[in-house]
C-alpha cells in the first residue's frame, strides 16, 4: 500500500507555501509580534481567498470541503513560516464542532462567515484537558459563569466554550458579562487569552451532549498543533544546515566538522518519521475512527518532544548567533514551545493514551 499526498494535496501545499514565502516573511511576523495588532488582517484576507479559512467547512456553507489531512498540510506551512494568523481554533476546531454538533441555524449563520474569513473564532476548551487554578465554566439556565484560561485564537468574534460537563456553547465576543484579557505568551505570533463569564448568555451546541464530540475537537486541535510544530522544526533544521554550510572556523566551513554533521543528521533522523506520523493521524481522524484518539495523543506527544530537540539543537548549531533577533530563530523556537504545551504537554497526553489502552 502506498501512503502519500495526492496531486491536489501537493498543489495545496505548494500554493500556500509559495504565498507565505512571498507575503508572510519573518519581517511580517516581527511586525505582528512587536505591534498592537489583534489580527494580521492582510495575511488573513489573502489566505481566506486561497480557501484556508474554509478548508474543512462543507461546500454547502461556502467552504472547500476538505479533510483533516489537508488541514495538517496547511498547518505545516503556517508553522514553517511562523505565520501570525488564527488557524487551529478558527479554521479547524470551531468549524468541526459546528458541523458535528451545531444546529442548522448555528451552521447557517457562522460557517459561511468563518469560511469567507469575515469572522474569526476562538476555542476555550483547555479546562477539558487540564484545569488550572480556579479555572472552570459552569452552565445554568442558558448562561455561563466562571473562568477559562489559555483560550486559543484569542481576540475572536465568537468563542467555542466547553463547560464542566463537557458540553459546548457559542458565545459572541460582545456578549454582556464577558470579560476578555490577553495573556502573555512566549509565542508572539499567536494570541491566547483569558475569558471571565458572569452570567453570560450562551448558545449551546445541541449535539454536544455526547462528550465524544468535544474529545474529537481536542484531537483535531492536537493534530494541527503537531503539524505546525513539524513545519517550524523543519525550517529550523533547514536554517541550521544552511548556516553550517556557510559559517567558517579555522579556515573551513563548520559543516565539515564531524560534531556538527552528527547534530544535523540526528535532527533529520528524528524529524523525518514525524511527517508520516502526522499524515496518518490526520488520515485516521476521518477514516479510521477506532484509532483516531490514540494516534492523535501519540502524535501530539511525540512531536512535542522531537520539536523541542530540534529547536534546541538547531540553535546550538548557530552558536551565539542563534540567540540574536537578527536571525530570528527564537520565533520558531517559541512557537514550538507553545505548541508543545497547548492542549496538553507530552506527559499529560501520554497519560491519556495509557488510559485509552487501559494500561493505568
């Protein structure tokens, strides 16, 4: 059996990659990180025209109607270019939740807006993975009360909120009683935030009474974050190899030193199998549901570890230059660190995988 990308998926990969290389360079990421922008509107608009914002949304609602593997392909390109846009929640997790659990009215209203890039969505589901401090959302009488931390794709128009019974709700950003605060994160190319609810009116997703729906939404987010890490790590590896081929010490390029060769070879050896792992996790999400959750857990955990290794080693290959803003390696380094912890770090996700297999 041959398992690889189709011609259409390769075309998608190339199209998004070319656009990002030309219009979403590191300098654009720097502008976003250093400024007060809530959204990189120019990049968001252009990617929406390429169909990125409506990638997994059904054609009936103005989307492209593709699958999780296609979303993973795009996420890899976004990570490789440290693109400062909302994607994991706005283009994957929230549309997935709406299509699987939303009412017809909810779908008809929000999905066309999300597909066209005319609205963005955030996901407040971290408490369903691991609650911290006093973070907890309770639902009663059509309203939400409590606190949600580490809201993914913050500064959105609408939020997908999971309560303490694992039921999902939609809350508009302008809802009365909702307080939104941006949190400081190591990754300046994306926003996370905190939401406080004081009797905020919410629109529950009727199909989310089954907690498996929320679990699927979290799995989708984990796959996309792992793919983003793959792209970021691959870029760091490529930069390290290129730098080693140019930097000279003792009259020769450092790529000729055995120690540097070993560092680059080890990064490549660890990273390359991850691509097939992500592709299969994304494929299983749509086509092999009995393997989906376990595969998503293993993929998220493994990419978290491999990404950390590549980020550290690639920086070391650059020596002192690796810590400077001139090269900007820290943007990829921090993005990998953010992806590692969001929706569960390797230890927590491996524990979840062990429970799925009834090992603990």
